[in-house]
């Protein structure tokens, strides 16, 4: 995952290659990235994955650990889901959020890294889930992105993960 984020960081620094030109599964896409959400590991069985949604409706999922469907997967989201993602970002006032909420008020929690295309510019927000200063609208946005893209089809519900002993 670190390598992937490093690749993304390098790509963002290059004017010719940005989030609109890379993908999780290694294909080049002409469609710009709309949103990417990555959940990192914790001390426990937190699902570890990254999901990216592009403006053309392509969704890419990379399941790393404690997920129902590990590996790389591609799907499509509907036009209504694309609109819902944009509306969720607007409600959360994503552009006005700080870039980092990484204070460790509670140890052993996962981090959530969200990258969104806001008016043609990419913004990244890093959120350590144990940081009590993170605003509620950020937490709601992270949850809403997962809900809108129907993340449980790859991650599984908590009951499915437990029943299938995905750890």
C-alpha cells in the first residue's frame, strides 16, 4: 500500500501524470479520478483496502487484508452514484477540511486517506481514526463514500467477515 501511495504522490507531482492517469489495476485511463478512499490496518481485524472511482464511472477496488474479496477488482458505478459522491463531498465541505487529522488520542486505530477532485484540483485528507479533533462531517463522508460505492460487496459485512474467518 505504501508503494501505491508513493506512486500516487509522485504522479500528483508530475503535471503530465496525475490521479487521472493511474489506476489500481495498472490501466491508463483518460478519465480523471473523482474520489479515492484507503483504509489502513489497525491493531486487530480492520478491513484494509482502497477504492477509487473515476469520472467515467469506473470503480477499482484493491482488497489487502480482512476483506471478503482480496485482490484487484473493477466494476462500474451509476451516474446517480457519481452525483451522490459529489454531493457527499459538498455536504462535508471537503475543500475546507484540513489536510491532516493525525493526532493519536487513541492508539492502534486505522487511518483513512481520502483524495477527491475538487474543482479540478486534487485534495488529500489523512485521518487517523483515533484523532478526536477530526470533524464529524469527515467521518460521515468516509462512511458515506463506502455506502455509496457499496463497499460491502468486496469487504463483506462484519457478520460475513466473522463467518468466513477473514483474518
